[in-house]
C-alpha cells in the first residue's frame, strides 16, 4: 500500500454543455497528471452538468461517449479519475460517480443516496448502497454533495477501513442561499474531526443560464484533523492539489464508535458486513 497519495480536486462550472464539460475535464486531468497527481476528482455531474433543463434532454449515447473519452484519458495519462454523470435508467435518473482506474476501466460506481433541490427530487431516485473501493491498495469511500450531511454514509466505510473520503459536489442554489452557505460554512463541512480520515471535495462554480442560481465554490482537501491542505476560491474554475500522508488517517473516531458503547458493537458489525457485501453492486 502507498504511504502517500497525491490528489487533485477540479472545480468546474456546473451549468454548461456536455462538449465544454468534456473539454474542461480532459484538460484538468492532463494538468493534474503533469503535476504528478495520481487521483483526479471531478465535481458532481461534471460531464452532464447539474442543470436539469439541459441534462434531461441529453442523448444517452452522448453521455456514454463522454464517459468513454474520460476513461480513455485516464488510461493515456495513467491516473485514477472520479467522474460524474446524471444518467437515465428504466424509470428515473441516477446521480452517479464513476471510479476509473489507470487502465481506463470503471472499477466502482456509486449512486447518490440523498436528493437535494426541487429538480433532483423530481427527476432522480437515490442509490441503495454505500461506497467502498481501493486506489493503489488504499481503502476509500465516496459521497455526493448532500450525502455529506449524513455521517453514517462515510463513517461506516471508515469503520470498514476507508482512509479517504472523496466528495464530488455541486452546491448550487439561489444566490442568497449560496451567500449564506459561504458565511456559515454549510456547503461542505470537514469530516476529519468526526472520523479521522482525509476529505477531498471537488465543488462547482458559476451561474445558471437564467441567472437565478449560482454555486459556492470553495473546494478543499483537508487532513484528518480538519486542517486545510489546499482550498479553492468562490468564483473561478481551478484545480487544487495536495499530498496525503496516509499514516495520519487512522480513523480513530470512527473506530472508537465501533468499540463503544458496547451494546451497539454487534449492530455496527452487521452494518459493516452489509456495506462490504454490497460494495460491488452496480447501481441500476
């Protein structure tokens, strides 16, 4: 297992077309690889956008093609990439994160569990598993945006061994709400202080085409005590990078919860077993 892992988090516009999104994704992956990063985390729905009046009309073949090109780029660059799409299923849409290996293969997929906002609640349904996967022998987990408000989604994987939480996000909202989120720190709250794991957030920026919504930016990479290693601004598309010293992620707080109080131990073990049993299920 690696002792360190260099990670880049990409901050992108949330409400632009699939061709621009793909171009920005491939460019960011190339720059991150050039700087020596092993993992490139893209924002929530970075390929399809999170703007529902646009994405619900997308040709599924175009989404498949964009994801395939992202996989090919990961293979060509020799990096791990975590990319996002919102994709139509047999009944509704799923908000997905795709973990792509340096061989260009999708080795893990996670569907967002908790929907956020009117459009997402209208068009999407939640997934039915928690995320647990490996990058270069390092146990990792994923949540998507609003999921980060629900600690069980990452603390149980931490109990199972996850040292890094990857958190693609799109904290878009009315302009007043986003301004309040920035002041209160509500958009993404560091998970290290309640788990002792690394927390890597790739968020979005920019306004919707109608000018009514914006996104809060402020992507970050934080170490297990919550200390920032890298932070992005509120408004611009950019990439932040940090080296994770994995020995710092001892998951102490999650493991303490696993041990005490004693009457919960068997219930935590049952939940961990269920998470592990479902981790490779394909969201459908």
